[in-house]
C-alpha cells in the first residue's frame, strides 16, 4: 500500500488561450516536439519512487489519447505503469475521476496540472521526502514578492502581510486515502476549491516545501512565449566496440574503415566484417540513444549478408540527423596483432572522414596491439573501439 502514483490533469478547456492557440487545448501544445502532458510524464518517470501515472483527458478525447499514449510509450518507454481516465466539468471533478484509476497498492498520490511542464524531478523528490517524513499532505510554494492588497468595490480594503503569503504550485502530494476522503466530503458538502490542498487543509495539516520559480503555469497568451525558448546545442558522446574472429580462405576479406587490407586475415562475419565501421556505427547511435546496430541490422536478416558496412554507417547517420544530432569528431582505434596497419592508417582516416562528411582533422585513427596477449595477441581475431562526439539540438 506504499506505491506512489501521479495524476496528470490534462482535461482543461483552456478558454483563456483558445484564440491564441487556434482553439487547441493547452495540454496538447508542443514544447520541444512533445505535448505538455508528455513532458510532465517524463519528469515523473525520472523519480524512481513513482510507480505509475494516471492521465486525465477530456471525455471525448480519451479513446484517441489512449491510442496516442500507446504510441508514445512504444517510442519512449518511461518505465512506469499508466492508465487513462476521463475528466470532469471542474478541476476537482477531474481529480476525483483520476483517483478511480489508481491501483489498490497506491498509498500516496501526486496531483499535477499538465499546464506546468517545467517542474523538476527534484521538486517531486522534495514532496515525497515530506510525505516519507510523516506529512499527510505536501505542497510546493514560492514567496510572494509583490505587495498584495485585498480590494473591494474598487477600493483597497486591506494590505496583506506578504511575509505570510506564498504562491502555491503543483504537483501536490497526499496520502491517497486522505485525498479520497477530502473529495468525497467536497462532493457531499458542495465545496468549491481551486486546488487539492484547499480540500485537505480542512481535514489535516499540509506541509510546504520550496517551490520553483521556473515551475510556471501556461495560462494566458503571453505565457506561450515560454514554449518558444531558443533551442540549445548540447554536446553528446557515443562509444562503440566490436569484435570479429579470423576465419579461413572462404570467409570475408579484411576491410577496415571501408579500405581493403591486402594480405590481412579473412574475417568471419555476416556482413562484410568491417569491425571498425561496426564500432563507429554503434558509437554514432550512442550519441542520440539510438540503440545498437544488432537491433537495426540483425545478423539473422539475409538482407545484410555481405552488406557494405559503409551503407550501414550512412543509415545510422541519417538516424542521427532525424534525431537532430550532428557528428563533429571521431576517435578510432583498431586492436590487432596482425596485419600491420600503419601503411593503411592515413587512407582509413580519409575514408572514414569522407563517410562522415567531416574534415580530415575531425577523424583520428590509431592501430595498436595487445603485446601478444588475449585473443588478438594470439592472432585469433581483431577488435575496434570508437568514440564519437556529436552536437544535439535540444
């Protein structure tokens, strides 16, 4: 009964933004190529304690969004359980419906507005720590910096002490049973509230943790500028490793970096056996989290029998481009006792640079031995490692 789930509220109508967005609901607006609710899901998934998510959408959107979420999780598995619930007329109705989607093992729940896509995993952990320390409810809040006055009839009625005031955010965390009780009371007694803490405060004390200035809510047209922030370029590194054993006269002739190596031992391989380009392809995939070449080009597929590894490199480069990653440097090492590769080093480096579309100084190639140690030292095979640097648009 101690599992923690999060309810992501994405059922609002967004009337204040309707004209600026062309009628599109704000929870479906995209930020960095993903809808706001998915950014929220990503953040929750980065906290190990969060076991699952309940997405709450407008009732008429539930079938379509359930299908879309299946696609999202297939492309980017967040490693959490999930389900979908239909929203209600008011925010508190949507939360109550979301609570029905929680499993019996959920002892604590976090409730979050999908229009706040900029909150951090740190904030989620702060809330969970507060609950773990005995709080029955916990909310994030930031100090009010402006002077706040109570106004009545167009006149100042009172100046409030801002030292005692705070602006409250989501996510908010609660004991699941307590939040359910609060919603049942609200329904029975006709409470109208703007957040869940307003209900729970009537039943129990609610702790406060420091909120985040960046955790703003997309509410009015001016807020849309926050979704158009300049993209940043982030350096990324991929590492690749590959091994092939030496074979007999009927196996593949040795090729390294797309360069034939006359007199080199034959290679046992499904493709052309270019150990260097295989390591390079894996390293390129590593720069954008693209998996490995065994997944994309399995050796069980007859289409890749004796395949040109240069073609495979071009394929993974195209994947990198689609992932908005630009390769800028490659450092390559081949480890083999035989053959002697120094006479071929410059040509291999030039050919790899050509394959990658880089200047020659952006590709470094080295060859070494393992001093007759291991399988390479015993002349049983060859291996290669590659370190690739890329720049990715985020």
